[in-house]
C-alpha cells in the first residue's frame, strides 16, 4: 500500500511562489507516473501536471509555463514548483501515483481528448491534499 503525504501549501499573494512536496512511502513500481491534481471550492477536481517514469512532464494549459513538476526517485518525493501564482490557482492540491501509462493518458486529457473520469482510475493512490490560497 502506498501512502502519499503532501505539504508546502499556504497563503500567498498573487504573483508569488510556492513549492509543494509529496512524500511517498510503501512500495512503488519502478515504472510509474505521478500526478498533481487540484480542486477549487465549488468546482470539479482537475488535473494540473504529470511526470512519467522517464521524466516526461505534461501540464494543463492553465499552469503551463508557471508550474514545474519534478521527482526525486531515490527519495520518493514529488515536487510541484508553482510560480506567478494567480487567484484562480486557489485550490486543494493532491498528488497521486499511477500506472506507467498514466502520464500519456493525462497528456491526452490535457489535450481535451479524455475526461477526468478516464484518467483518475489510472492513479491508484492519492494523498489527503494541501491547501493553496492566492490572494490579490
């Protein structure tokens, strides 16, 4: 069983930066994908970023160029560097670990070819989330 714990959330002003961390414990297959999702109040959960086993990263258009996902495989830590934060980035942020193909599937979701319901089953373990609040 994989356990994921996110941290690093907080309150910042628009234009500020935060770095989220997601520490994984338990057994993770050497071939896997990791994902960052977020859910704003009153809105559906959405995918934000994903990183594949080979380090391939893909992003939603809403965060592309501002967010960077990375992974320290040795330490089993996933990071999300968030810069130029906007008020619309306010949400609960979740990390998830998925199959090796989940990164590709999530890329298709970002391209509008899949719905969230198509990709979430590919991520088997989820963290409890960390809150990010961006004020103007």
